[in-house]
């Protein structure tokens, strides 16, 4: 449990367990603690490396915008700093976007990728989710004091007073349009997509995303020879807000990480 200086950011990371490295990337306003409920199951099989992204948890903010691309570069630099090679990465929500950009921008560092409850283009979220995304306004952040994510920030942050700025910068990030479909279609990293059956991501987009990775285009055949390299899991009885607390999640992703599929063609 320590800091690493990367790209001008003092990035907090902590390690649990042993074995092949698995990097965990939390969602917006979260921290490594986001994965507290499932970390023991993952760390029982893997060397789990949790990272607090820019401005989140114990990683202080710096004078630059929040961007999926720059946070992916930070994580890539951390992987190199730690002397790791061909890591597996699991990202949830905002962290899923960072993980996806990591696979796009630094594919040589990844062995396997798991994207949990995140789209590959902004319009993949339900309209009401898009409408409810944080306002890019520090005054709005002030009004959000006392909510669970604010309490987490107050408990962990080196500069708790930065909460309004984090709220505004995250809101600005989440309200920016993006569409990474073409880059996803060119990816070669074996990838698993995991969603809740009552997720904030539209089911039609889950299928669209899977299709970009080569899935859902044909029957696999009785012997599975035409099975795509990508995987899609929709977990029952869960939502975007409790999927990372469910034991179903590690039970679903560990077989994929332990017995990886053939890379997409």
C-alpha cells in the first residue's frame, strides 16, 4: 500500500493476495474500497492491485481535466513502474471506461480485460441516467455533501476540501460525448463484458458492444468451434449500484481470467 509518482499524479495503489496480477479500477466518486466485498474472493486467486484514480480516494487531484484517456495513461505508467507485464484489468463504471481506454491505448500491457457496467459510447447509458449525471458545477457539489460518496471522500482524501472540484470535474467528464466503437472493433485483447440485468446501461447497447468484439454474429456450433473470443454475462437480480458487492461477480469473471478465451479475430 503506497504511492507512485506517474505523469504528475501521486497515484495510490494497494496490493492483496498473490499470483497473476489483476488491476481493479473503481467507478466515479469511488476508491479501492468500492471492491471491498469481492476483493477477498479475487485475492484468494490473484495478486489484486487496487488503484485510486486521479482525484479519487487517496489520490489527490492535479491541475488537469479528468479524462478517460489520461487516467488510462496513469494506470499504464503504474503498471510499468511496478514492473508488471501482461496484466489482467477489471474496471467498473467510470473505471470500466478507463480500463477500455487502457486496452485501446496500451494493449501491449494487457492480457485479459473485464468491463463491468460501462458502455463503449456515451449514448449506451439509459436516457434518464444521462440526464441525472452530475452537473459540472462546484456549487452543485456543495449541495451533495453528506451523500455516501462524499462521506467516502471525506474519510480517505488527502484534501477533503477538494470535493466540490471533484464533483464538477467528474460531471464535466461524464457529460462529454464519446464513441469508441471503431477502436473497440479493432481491439485484440480477450474481453469479457459484465452487466446487471437492471443496469444503467441499455441492454441493446450491451449486445451492440458485444457485437463490436465479434460476439453474437453466429451460432457457435455444436462443438463450440465458432465461439467468439469475447464473453458477455448478464447477472440476474442485480443493478448498477450493487453488482460490485455481489459474490456472483467474482464467480463469473474468475473462470474467464483463469481459462482465457481465444483472442478475437
